[in-house]
C-alpha cells in the first residue's frame, strides 16, 4: 500500500517513518500542501493520500486523484471542511478523519497564551531582550492566576483539559457548554455564557464553529466581557469577528488577545511576510498590536504526542478500510 502524506514538516518525518514500519506501509512524505494541480500530480502511483489542514481536496484535485487511481483520501485532522465531501463520495473515494488527538497539546498552548498575557511576558522580554532595558515599569504589574477567574467556553476534551490546568494553577474556573456536563463540579462551575463573560478575567474558547449559529466573538460578546479581560482562541478562526476584536483592543476594553487561529488563515499562516505587510488591513492591524496581541500560526497540535496520535489514527483508519472495507472514523 503506497501512501503519500502532504504537509509534513521535517520534525514530523521520524514519526511518520517509525509508524509506517509498524503498519507495514510504503509512505512518502512531502512538505507540499495540496493547493495546486502540480501538488495533486504528486499522487501519481499512490493508493492513498493523507492530507492536513490547508490541503484542499476540491473538485479539480479530486478529479486528478481519480484519474491517477487513488482510492483513499484521508485527513490527519479533526476538521474536514478542506475536502469537498459530496463530490468525493460521488467519485467513490474512501475517506476518514482523526476524531481527536492529545487535548493537552491545544490546552497547554491556550494556557501559555493566557499566562504570557497575564504576566506581560512578551512585553517584558521584548524590553529586556531587544531594547536591553531591564527596568521594571507599571506595565509589568500583574494579578496572580489564583486571584483570577477563568472562563472556558466549550467543555469537550480540550475545554475540560484547559479547565483542569487552570484549576491546578489555583484559578477559579467557570465553564459553559451547549450540553452541560455532569461529574465535573470539582473542576469547573457551569454557568450561563453571560455570567461567565461578566466574571472572567480570562476567557478561553474551545467550542466548535457551527456555521448556522454564526460567529461567537462579536461586538456584543466582547461588550459583555469584564473590562480589562484577556481572550484566548485556540479553537476556530471562524468564531471571531476580527474588526470587533480590533475595536475592543483599541478602546482598552479588552486587555489582551491570544489566538492560534484565523478565518481564511491559509492566506496568512505558513507564509513569510518579513519586510512587508499582510494584505488584509484588519488582520495587519491586529498583528501590529503586539505585545497585547499574541498570534501563533495554528500550532496547537504541533507536539510530539499530538503528531503521533494523528499519524497513528490515520494509518489505523487505512488499515481498517483495507482489512474490513469500512472504518469507524469514516467521513459520512
């Protein structure tokens, strides 16, 4: 079974190679993303492709895969919106996804964003490391996390892991989910969203984006937040209204923002804009608000454990398809 894996970074290759041997697969890794006809043509001679976010299995690329004899279109991600699923089904591809991977990977990044903003570490280290100024000023003064309330929006695996991490640091943790959880009272106090926003010094988003419900972080959402609070989004870029975020930051109502995601992020993330500006003026303005705004390029899953989980589940999905003709993680 010949497998082509897209978007593989150099540090990930040893994980692919090790697991390929364990699953007896002939795996080829490319750093290219599936985003052009030329990258689709790389799949000639392969039985299976493994995609990641920002690999676009659109009609044109799927037609080429069909022509080349590819049978399996797998993605090593939870999200599947980069695949034209109806058309892929029409062409008869077998597809599967990764339903979850290490929640700690995302949660630890969210906590890191929050703590850096709370303790003003980006501001401070820029001042000492770049400006060589080692004086202590009023901008460095901070509350301790044990004197803060942290609100977690979305109490799935990742949200609950974030809640546990903040609880372990001594924070008072509030949570909100469309489907209230049971047996979590020792970790998080569940409240309505408005109460969470009004009381929280830090708000972390770990909820899915539901298109029919629209954006979550709007002017109204931000206005309900406690003045001087910090917002962290390590979930989905589509959840946030960027102009509303810029306005809340400019007014001072929002003290800090940490984000690992952007809407239409493929136009920005994984590209080098050194010496120039990003075309979208609103995103450019947001990023230029550093160090009050911390942006990481969708690297929440960029850990040893998460990468292992994603690759292993993808290879398990392929093996299950080959051996049984079906897969528990198939894309429906």
